[in-house]
C-alpha cells in the first residue's frame, strides 16, 4: 500500500509572496492534491530580528488569492525551537555532534587558513577530550560531518548530484543562544510533519546534501527531493526588482486573475505537450515533478497577458463588474447604479478586448464621459463634414424606434438608415462614433449604443444635433 504523499511550502516572511515562491507553492499543492495527499504550510520565522506579522499575513493572503489551500493550521518554525534543540542534543549524545567553544575571531582565522591551504574548515573541538571543555564559556553545537567519501542526492529534477564530503564542513546546528540553524530546523520539521516530498528552488540543492547527512545521523528516512530551477527575467538574469513586479500582490494589483497567473506559473518550467491553457482540473491530473525542466524559465509578461486574456473571456457579466469594480474605484470612477448598468451591458465585449481587469477601466472610458461630451480636434472632424447633420438626425429618428435589446438590432437599424440615405455605412458610422465616444477607443456602434443604453445613447446624439 502506497503511503500518503505530504508536501509543504515553507516561506520566510519577507514582506510578500514572491512570484517564484508562488510557483513553488503551486507545484507542491498540485503534486499533493492531485494524488490525494496533504499540502502543509510552514512559516520559517526563526529570524526574530526580521520577523513581521504583516509579512506572514501577506503570504497567507497571496496563497489564498491563488486558491492554494493547505491542511491544518500554518506551522510557525520559531514555535518549535525547543524541539529543534532536543534533536541537537540528541545528536550530541549519540556522538554525531559536538560542543564547539571557538570565538568569532577564532572561527574567522580558521576559515581564512582553510581557504589559504585549500582544506576543509574544522573546529579543534571536534576531537577534543570531554574533560578539556571549559565550563564557563558559551558554546555552539556542531554537526560531526563525515570527512571522507561523498554524499549523493538523488533528485527527481536534477538527477543524481554528488557532493564530496571534504567540501561539507561541520555546520553549526545550535547557536550559543539556543537558537537552531536552518538546516537542522528544516530536517526536524519536515520529519515531524511527515513530509514525503520536498519540492523547492534549486538554490537549496547544496542544503540538501547537508540535510541528508543530518537525516542519516538521526536515523530518519530522507524525503524525495525535487529542486526546481529559479525563474529568470526576460534577459536571462536571476529575477530581481529591476525586472518589475516580484510579489503576487503586485500582479493582483495589475489586474491579473488568480486563474490566469496560476496557469502561467504552471507553464514556467513545466509543460504538457503543446497545451498552453491548462485549467485547474487538468493541472491536478497531469502535473508531475518529473516533467519539470532543468533549465531556468524566463518571465514573459506578454505570455502572461495572453493566458490571462483567456480567463478574462470566460468571465460572465456579473463577474466582470464585480472583479473590475476595485480598479474603477482606484481610478476615481464612482460607479453609481446607472454606470454599473452600462458596465454590465458592455461586459460581454469589454472582456474580449481587455487582457486584465485593470485594462477594463481604460477600455470602458467612453462609457462614463460626462454630457455634453467635449468634442474638439481630431474627434470633432467627422462631425464637421458637409451633409453630416441630416444623417445624424435620421439616425436619431431610427434609434428612437429601434430595438435596444441587442447590439445586432441597433446595427441593423443604422445600416437601414445608411441604405435609405444611399451612403456607405462609414459615412454615418464615423460621425456617430464621434458623437457617442468623443474619439475614445470603443467597439462597434451597436455595442456602444447597447452599452450606453437608450437614454444615454440618444442623449449624447441629441446634444450634438442641437449644438
């Protein structure tokens, strides 16, 4: 019988959920959930000088927005410090660790000597007799790492990676103030939480070798490792602030949908044939860490917009209005009942043209112009042509009696006016568009009129006729 798969996401609270961390969380979530396993959340908050509860809240908020739920309560690594110390002293008792009384100055000098002689740094206390230990000096606990041979990490993504033990010195596992170091805390926490698969960035690959040694010394089963290449910027360099938004909340504020961002992150370094749009149910069915590419993926905002546009088109009118409302508020647009009604009628075609929720605001600018519209310059030219006024009057008369229930019915009414006047549709369309939108980007005339509604549409047209 196969044991239950357990994965975890273990971010440090740095202030936001990093886009790379979000992808790591997604991979862990998909791998566990797709196999009926558990996905756990652990906040690695042992650095109390940098600890910030607001940062923890930002991580939780980002995961929740992406739809990545976890089992149980989030675990605080700091709250488990006594358990970490217990494990350190257990290793000490078993002879797999030792007390080190070196001062900071002594450590620095020894490290410089090791670099000069190209040898492994070792504390003189590694093989010191217990009786030599001073009773009045603070000490750290160091792991007694093997000197000879090699440590082999069998990684699902990276393959078999060999580390000569001569390059892995005796790391501190418990500081003199009783605080655990990262590599010990991670091993103890992953073991106690029952983690079977560790999926994380490949910047932790070197840590995997040290952690594997600690697992062996404690007599615990080593979890399956999968180290995922980091996300790079469009220029191929490691993702940084100069590449733009780094946090998930920044993409949310840019108007991306969680479904769109999750789909894009899934495709960053993993693929399923030529499939680009992968809904969550298919992602759960198809995702496997064995399919992760060893090469770093590059962030491409145009591809993100393309994928997000697919999910924008899938929204219904009510969702378009509700999800875009905060972006209108940020832009200073007060959506009263009349404006909400216009936006709802326009939603069907706005979502086809806007790749993000933020783009909805710009695409719908023509809807919320104040009457009478300001018509000048290029926008007014179609209205200044000879013979335009009779055409507008004829259009106004036809629209007063037209069916306003659909854009197609309104387009048909205007085509009939053009045919009756014996002119091309463009001759009536250009001045009408100017009168209704003042030159702002807009869809077809039927869609414009349908979105504005009968009262607003005829009102704008009348304003121009009577001017």
